[in-house]
């Protein structure tokens, strides 16, 4: 019965972790380019119960489990819906790949959320001020910015009949993107689990393409998350019932000699 108390308790903890992850998915339903968390469950360690009449010590064991635990498997990088905004600064990635950015400490981060602007240093940057790894510099008198499907960046310049090319944006992908480390603000850091970054030109070798004037929506599905939340709540209640039943049985045992 003491084991059943522990099993019920760890079951409640596992379902609570699942509920927390699902709740985080739901509140980010409208966050552009948000990638949903993925949680799985596994059974915990088993231990053997020896029969008193076993002819050989350690023989004829009955194995019993000790509950379940939740595993956060990382993000699911499935494609979100592409919404047309008509805003030139909004750029979505259709397909695989992320854009590498430079953080203030010089480290690299990766994102799929691209709302671009020109920083005070004249570099093409995200809305949060992180410059692109390619360090694309724009002329002070640059006009409209155009980014084609292959990442080629051109700008309108006074006294120039045709747009002037100022740089090339590359994409980076990973063998296991679920192993990336979430940094917040739709940024991800590399890790050994994700594998080495593979960079390339958009539209080539399995990379996606850019779509200017579009924004990638979250890949969270409201109906799926609500169903998962309901199932997790029911499983949590079942684990709580296990704890309650074990407590009642222990109470009965304690009262036998009264």
C-alpha cells in the first residue's frame, strides 16, 4: 500500500507536467511561429517480489512497476499555417530551415519568426534587434526592401534604375530540431542532441524558401490540445483516487487493534 501511495503520487506529478505543457501550448496559440511542446510518458523502474516458497533464492519473482513519469521531448517543428499580411517586413519560411541570428554576447541563435527592421547600425535585424548572421548592411538612403524566395536581398536606392543587391540570407537546419534549446522570444540554441547546424541556400538541398509579406502561425491545434487537456485531467483524477484508496486502506489497517 505504501508503494501504491508512491505510484499514485508520481502519476499525479506526471500528469501535472503534461497539463502544464499543454497549457503553455494553448496560451501560445496566437504566437507567430510558435512550436508546440511534445510530452511523452514512460513506465518507471520495476522491482521483483520473491515468493516465500520459491525453491531457489531469487527465483520465481513477480515484477511490479513503480508508476510513470513524463518526458519533455522538445518542440515539434511541423509547419504552421502561412498567413498573408501584406507587410514587407514580415517574412515567413515555407519548408525546412531557420535563420541564424547573432545575440548580444556574440552567440548564435536560430528562429523562424522573421519581422525584419533596420538597426541603428544599418544592419538587417529582427524586431527585437538581433542582426542576421550574414551581417547584411543597408545604405543609409535605402528605400523598400525586397527579399525573394532564395533569400536574395535587394533595396531601392535613389538615382538607381534597378534595385541594388545588398546580401544573401541563408537558412540553417538540424538533423534533430527537437533537440534545440528554447531560449524564449521564438529563439533556439544549438545542442549536441540537435546535431551540427547545416547551412545552405533557400530552395536547395531540402531547404525551404522565403515568402515576403507572410507570417507563419503557431502549429498548435486548439481542438487537439483541448482533448489532451481533458484526458490529462481525467488521468490526474484517477491517480488521485489511487492515493485516496491507499490512504483509506492504511487507515483501516491502523484501526484494526482499536
